[in-house]
């Protein structure tokens, strides 16, 4: 007699039939009619109960795996175990220039004005009005030009959405206190996390999002971000071992932008909603239209990306990971920089750029590039990311150095002091530049020059930047050069931002220059020749210059020969910071060093009559 119950069926009718067959096999129920109304109802109840339990167990088991989970909260929880945080909604971003004309304002006009983070603007897309906010504070100085008094805020980044701020009090009685962002449509890339000692404190510690264990110590100001089972993003701080742990009753301030996602993509005309410093008269010029808005990462995307991210654990996931792997496995490196394609001037998603300065040359050989990509990185980089090796872009610094000295404090002649200064600059170039984080710091090089000899009392350094191009003579040339930082724009109507060395066209000496474009911050590049000292335009338009980004485009010209052309600009700042593949280096051959006797130090107050100072610009 069979006494085992078949438990493999999940369908209701099959379950009921299995129960009925099982009971019929029991001697105590030999004379029962299991199709009768009473027993049939009891069997229905047993079958329904079994069916419900089976379905619950089946669904629960499905929700326990990322591949089969249907509820977003469960999929997010599974992804969290793999160290993956789903991408939040992304707000469209635009860049604008803001000009504030206060000429007719009666109120006091300060020397500087600031657009604070969260300042509101508006735009209309498809008949609907959307709110934009400034992502970072921007400061402008007062400029007086005749009767016009204005403030110009350049390259202000704005994002669609509403700016919000929320505060939490730290309670260390809670083992891992989580601070929830109360808006599901938050753009987490706009999140700023600050911690202050108490509500009265005006000092904040800025915490940044944790991305890698590299260089993270117990005092690192980091926070961890995750999406919880309810669909809200939440964050928590370090535990005192991995990251700094805030003290009890500290105040955590979260400010962020929550957005409508991709709906405002393409917005191009913006108006200011808030005033700036209480002034009106605001003109906004769009530098780049709103773009980049996207919806929150979908469930299917989480299923796809989370396992990939986990597979790449401790491998080439972030740009720093690529850098560390290459440094461990490739020795011909003087300097290396890595960055994502999204950080390019024109974003190129799905790419990671690698730039290496080798020890013995300016660029890597083709074979070395193949080794890095196919041997070192193959199998380590994320499948959806394509690594690309780019060559360094060298920007050469041309320095005009002037220093004053007291000849009574040294036995060196003027020429000897010039030699000492040149050696000092060469040392600075060797130790501080020629690498990707090599920032030209104006004050630092002046300090080095002033310390080179006790007789040197003061110094001045005028930096200029140049790049070389080698044109072709068989077709129209097309070059795009990116100078580090922004470019100084002179006020004179006939003055040019760019100067060039001579190049031949139709057997005549030609030069490049630029001029302003009406109602635009860009400038038009043209070619000219000198006829009895007067500029005569030979090519009306042969490129554009964007001073704010340092991008110079040259086209529509063909010289008589392939002689290299040097293009020189004046940086807008005395400090020059390279980005991405840019490398700064001082050209010693084009460095001018001039020594002058400090007449005041040698002749006292009477020496002030002949005392001269150095102009900021070349004359």
C-alpha cells in the first residue's frame, strides 16, 4: 500500500488529485466518496493551501536571485551584495554665461558678486516650463567700461530640477545610521554631503562618494551610497576604519537636485528666476544646450550591469584601477593619466582613455600600445568599456622672466645671475612639470627664483603657451588644438588672442590672428599679410577660437610649404593646469631672462626716481 504523497505538482487540480489518491489508499477511508460535497470542499481547502504555499515559496526563491527577481527592491538588494549601485535619474545639464548689467542700479555695487549653488533659472521645452538651477557657486568681479558697469559669470553649469537641502543628526547609538534622500528622482551626481559639528557651527567638512579603497584610511571623508528596498537612495558614513566616522550629534547636510530626467533635453534659451545680489538686468547666453538627461536605471539594466561590475571587482573598473594595473605591469612609464570618455570635452561614453609618457621618448610605440591593451588590460577591463591609448598633447611654456637684484649682495655678475635663474627654472621644469599632474604654479616658480641667490630681491614671470602644427600642401588643412585652461581676451578691438609665426601663401608672408564675433564668445580666426606695416586680410575665415575652453580650430588654408607653424596664446591665469592628455613643459630655448639692478636697494629713496616695473603684457 502506497503511503507517500506526491509533492512535485504545483497545479491546483493536480494537487487535489494527488491528495485524493493518497487518501483513497488509506484503509480508514475505504468506504468514503471523495467526490462528495463534504470531502470535496475539504480537499479544495487543502489543495488551495498547498498551492498558495508552493507559489509563495516559488516566488520567494525567484526574488532571491538577481536573474529572476521581478521586484525592483529585491533586484537592488541582490545587486548591492555584488557591490553595485544602480544609476539614478540624471538631470539635463547646460552651460551658460550670465551678464549682469548694473549701470542703472542705485544700490551699492560690490567689487564681486556670487551666484550661489541652487540659483534658479527657467526654460520652456515643448510648451512646458522647466526649472534649472546652478550646480556650483560662481563669482564675478565688477567691470567698468565707460558708463557700463557689469559682472560676467562665464561657463556656469546648470541642471534641470529642483534644488533641495535636508539635515540629519548623527546618532551613534544606531550601529549603521542611514540618511535617506526623500526624493526618488534625485540626481545623485549632484549630491553634496557636508558634516558640521553642531547646528550653530559655520564650518563644514565635505564628504565625497566612496568609489575605491585606494588611499582610503580611517580619516578619509567619504560616504557610501545605495538604493534601498523602497526605491529611495540613502547614504551612510565610514565606521572609523574605512572612512571617517562623524561624532555623535554632528549635523549631516545633504543638498541635491531632483529632476524630470530626459524631458528637458535640448533646452537652449534660459531666463533667470532669482536675482543676483538683489540686482536685475540679467542677460543669459547659452554656451551649450541642455543634454545628458536620462531616466533611472531600469531593472533589466541592473540585471545586466551588476554581474559585470562584480566580475571586475579589484580589476579595471574605475580610471584609477586602469592606472594601478598598468603601473604594476608596465615599466616604461614616466607619467600616466587615465580618465573616462564621459570626461572628454565631447563626452564619449563607453570608453576609457589612457595616456602614458614613456621614460625614453615623447610617445609610446605602436608595439607598446598593443602590449598594454591586448596583454595587460585584456581580461581585466569591463566588457562594456573600451580602453584607448592616446598620445600626450604637449603644451610649451614660453616664459619672460625679469628679476631685480642688489649687486652689493653678490660677487656674481649679471650674466651669472641670469644663468642661475635659468638653471632654477630648468630644475622646476624637471621636478614639477612634464607630467600629468604638473601644474605651473606662478607663485612657486617666483619663490624658487627669489631663493636662487640672496642678491635677487624680486622677480616677475610672464607665461605664454604655444603649440606647433605641421601643415600639408596637398589639401586644405584642419587642426584642432586644445590649450590648457582659458585664454586671455584683450580689450583692444584690433588685438588678437592668438599670434603665429610666419607661413608662406602665394609667396607672401602670412600670419594668423583672430577677432571678435558679434553676439558670441567665440572668435573668428583669419589670415593676413603685412603691406607697408598694415594688416591685409588674405583669408577671411580659417577657423574659430573658444577662449573659455582653450580650443582653437584651424582650417581652410593651404601654405606653400610644410614649415611648422607656432601658435602662441596668453593664458587667462598666471597658473596653468593641464587636463586629460595635456603635458606642460618649459621651452628653455624660448625662455627670456632679464636682470635689472634694484635702484632703491643700492641708492635708497633717490633710487625710486629711476625705478621701473615690468608690464604684465608684452608690448
